[in-house]
C-alpha cells in the first residue's frame, strides 16, 4: 500500500504506467472500522468470508479486485 496526497502524485509516481486500484484515505478508514471495529468485543468471533464480502460491498468496494476468493 502506498499513500499519496493527490491523483497527480499517483500519476507522477506511476510514470505513465496504468494504475491499479486506488481508493481515498477516508474510504480506507471506513473499511478499517467496518472490518476491525468489533475486534475488542467480549463476544468477538472472526467474520465469515460472506460477512467480509458484505462489508466490502456495503462500502461500494466492488469489482474483481475487491472480490474475496
């Protein structure tokens, strides 16, 4: 994972190569909270694959990159 301050900086870093998947830091923060927000609960259990896929889908993280195996 690389963090950049703008789309322009991503393009400069790539040097003309096609970008992979990019997302904003705010979306990444939403994902972290949704994925790990319940981790310290006394009754915590690992999420199932389907629950994790639902988290991604609910956040609008769709497409091949975001499809869990």
